[in-house]
């Protein structure tokens, strides 16, 4: 059984001054993608469910598994993505930058600054069924900083989010998808059970849980193209 993980950032219209328009998917496009996934036989699951299956548990779902993820924790998730997901009885995981809760995307100093979810709304969303993971403390590329710095980003973000969520998160998303064998080792040592990056591939049961790959729908990705990508990965990819 292959696992599809989709990676989103902002579900919103692309503003004219956006420096990185590839991080946007419009609300209408997102809704169409969700409907297509359901039509193609996909069912959203959690990382916990996948890890249980990977460790030897039986697969109890009839549908194809997909985990829908959102990096950074923008408020447009709450405004545009979560209502569409709830309407279809679908789940999601949001990766939070622990040091910027209620702030903006300060790590992208040349990008349009947009608001991030605050602590109160994060707790409410958790009660509504949203899962949360860590996206580091300050959103730095972990393979490009000293090991001690990387470990601080991993461990302190887990600790701070644990205080917010009443339990430390088990899943980490590498900022900028920047990682290495050493960084994956540090994620394990920090207490995470899994970590995700980009890479545009599906995941097999044997895939390293600290190197799970995600497929990123781009603003110009049509439903037909998304279907081709998923079809190829499911039936022709060896990963």
C-alpha cells in the first residue's frame, strides 16, 4: 500500500505582489482537488495510522490513503482550507513554526508578510480534529546550520508545541525541505516518529519514516495533471 502525502502552504488567491506564487492554491482549485481525490478513491488518514501500519499493523481502510499537509500555519488554512475539508469529512495536518505562533512568515523577509494562526485558534482547531506537527522553531534550513543549532530547532519547537497542544508533536516537516542523513538522525533523537520533505513522490511501507516525500500541487496544476502524477506514482514508481 503506497502513501500519498500532499503538501500545501496557502489556500488563497495569489496576490499581485507575491514573490513565491508557487506556494498558493486558490480555494476553488483546492476544492476541486479534494473532490477529485474522493472520486478517485482516496481517503485522508493521519500519520499515526500510517505509522501503525508501517510497524506491522493491518490496513483497515478500503480507500487509497492520503495525508493532506499544510506548512507554516497560515490563517488562510482556517479561512479557506479547513471548511472545505470538514465539508467532505477529510482530515489534515498543519506544521507550525513554534517561534512564530500568531506572527507572520518572518523567515521570508522578501515575501509578502501574512498572518499565522495564534495559540487560541490552534487549540480550537485541534479540538475540531486538525492534527499539528512541528516545522521547527524559526524556519531555518537545518542541513545548512551547525548540528547544535539544528538540534535546538528540532527539540525546542517540539517542547514549545507540546505545551501548546498538551502533547509534543510526533511529526516534523523540514523547512524548505532541506535535510540530510544527519538531520534525519537528529529528528529521531529529538523524539519525533516521522518527518516529511518535498520530493514529489509517493511512499512505500519500507520508506524511511524520517524521509517521507510529499507531492506539491502547484497553482497551475490541472486536475488532469494531478491525476497523471498520482497514477504514475502509484503504478510505475519503485519508491
